[in-house]
């Protein structure tokens, strides 16, 4: 029999429903896998084996009692440690929140538990979701389960959802939540050979998710297959009155409507994404993706997104601006760390708490954000960035008059080594393909497309029209069927 930990989310759910194995057996197998990989991968900040077993026991009891099972009944998952989980420490991978145990549950995680999922633990991430490599976590780097053949160099699992990507790729969780502000679901998915979708801004409630940049933050699933992503997104999405940006629209049955037949569909290839000096293997996988979508029946059209070159600069003004405002709440008064030097006044306490609690990347973003929002520079940077953001959105709307979905690489390279990118700008440049869709609030997903010459995964990104997650998932399915991505990390841990 296949190992339980090799099964997909759909395979687990169906096997539990049919009684081929129990949810308790599944939870036990994943709890063991999580424990066995923790020292090597550091994917989790805390593990919650008892929570996984309790959820599984409930599913087994419900099944025995003949009750209808939820969409994710019996599926244990990992939660990025950016989602507030009642009674379980939630840190955003920052010292400033160490020891914070929320008295409430985020809407998205509650929906997952309501659907029958169980919690294996809280996954490591870049501190406050700022980063692309997982090196900004206050709880240590996550190590990718992937290695270049014959080479033990520790590679980045991508970021910020790097604990999620590493855990799914290592098959120690069948699926995980991620959040994506400028690429944090898609880029780690690409680096680790898994799938992940960031839905349309507003599809998933942000209530109870630690805020980074509120006009960009979205939650989404990360899993090994497109079908698993569709199933899990259905459970995560939906209107929530507690989030004023939540969209009050029905959640479609994405999984049931999946189809890789793209006849009659048009796929746009944005010429501005063919950067000078684009990595050859990335360019090749993009060409392969184009050929696969044609084979699936789609017509491929050349499109232009003329403001693409400004997207990175725009993102790195807007995201830090919103972060500087959102992170003002960590002041040593309400929750988390408090540094109160002897005889200190309120200002000293704020300063000491924030100096000790935030990591260097978070401080950098707060300083950039405060600068671009300051009275003298607001119009020159923040207002201008908002205008350019509108132009970037308009580019997409114009392009979608000519095509249904857009195909691009997810990231400009495969995974790099931990420590390799020491200059923040180098790190930011890696977000070049993911931030435009974020700025426009569009659904976008990454699917594995193959391996580069060093044996490391590459991802392709599909960007869709607002609320057309179905179109994105369908194109993803068409690629998945042809890429035949069966490579997996060899279990060196
Ligand atoms: N890498 C990007 C950043 O550092 C995106 C992060 C994210 O999507 N959370 O801001």
C-alpha cells in the first residue's frame, strides 16, 4: 500500500470517506513525519500533534455515526504562523509576538476546521511575511527539502511561506495555508515543485491574519496538485462581515468544474516579461508552458503590459508604507514582548520593545514606509506609487480584452542557496514576476513546470481575470497534465 504521507489531499479525504484508513491513522502518520523532519528542515515554529489527533478522532466518530463529512474531513494541514489560532502561539515569526496565544481563531483557519481539517502545527515564515527566502524568521531559517544532486548546500524554500512550501514538498503535510502579499504563495511553490494559488483580493477573509500590507494581503492554499488547491480554496474562501474588504460573492465549486480542455480560450504572453538576460532554463520552461497550453487547445496571443517595469518599485513603496502603519500596534502595551528598562517612560518602552522585537528586514520596511508616508515625501512617493498602481491594473484590464489568462514564469530563477542573496535589493528583484498581479488584486497561481539544469524545480505562473480562479486553475491543470512533474526531493533528513 502507498504510504499515507504520499497521498494527495483528495486521496486522503476520499480514503477516509471510504473507510480505507482512518483519519486517526492519517494524523498519526503525518505527526510522525513532522517530528522526523523538524530538526533538519525547521519548517514548524510549533507542532500540535494532539490537535491533529483530536480533529481526526472527531472525523472518525462522525463517520462511524453516519454523519455527512466536510470537504476536508480527515486531512491534517499546516498553518502558516501568520494565522491567529485560538490557544496556539501565533508569532508571525517575530520575537515581538513570541508567547502570544490568541484568544480567537482567524476566519480562514476556522473555516478549515469546520470542513474537517486538523492542525499539525504552525509553519515558519519570513518575519511578518517580509522576504523571499525565509531568512528573516526569528526562529531560524527553513531549509528546503530540495538539494542540487550531489551537493549538500542548504537551499532557500522561498518566502515568505517557506515553512509551508518546504513541508508540502517534503510530504510531511499534505497541504498548507500560505499568504501572498507580493508573491509569497507563488514563489515558494515554484522553488519547491508544488502548486499554490493566490485568489482574487477579497476572496479569503483577512480577519485574524497578522497584517503586512492590507491592500495586498491574501490567503491561499499550497498543495501538491491543482485539484488539491481547488478543494482547499473552496474551504478557505467566502464572505466575512468582519473584513471590510471581503467580497460578498458566492464561492464556486472550483474542484467539480476543473477542466484542462482549453479549446476556445486565449492565453496572453506579456512581452515585457521577456527580460533581457532572462535565465535560459526559465525561458525554456516558459516556452514549454506555451506549447502545453496550445496542445490543450488554447490560442496563444502576444500581449503588452507596458507599466510592468514600474511594478517592483511601486510595490516596494506601497507594501512598506502599509506595513509601517500596520506594525505600529506592536508597542509593548497590548500583546507580545515588552521591554521596560528601569525608570523608563512610555516612549522609552516603545523604543526598547521595538528595537529588541523586530528583525532587521522588518525595521528596514518600517523605515522605508515611514519615509514614504512622511509629510515632505508623501506626494513624491506614496501618491505617485498609487497612481502607477492604477496604471498597472489598467494594463491588465486592457490585456484581458485580448485573452482569458496570462502565462509567465513565477520567478526569475530556481531556488538559491541560503545566504546567497545578502543585499536586500537582490532579494527584492526576485519578486519581479509576482508583484504585478498582487498590485492589481488578480488571482494568480504557480504550478510546477520541470527542473532546471541543476535539478531544481521551476514554476509557471498563470494570472487570471478578477474572480476567475476557475480559469486560472483550469490552465494550471492543463500544464500539470503535460509537465508530468514527478520529481521529489530525496529524503535526506
Ligand atoms: N517577497 C515579497 C516581500 O518581501 C512578498 C512577500 C509576501 O508576499 N508576503 O515583500
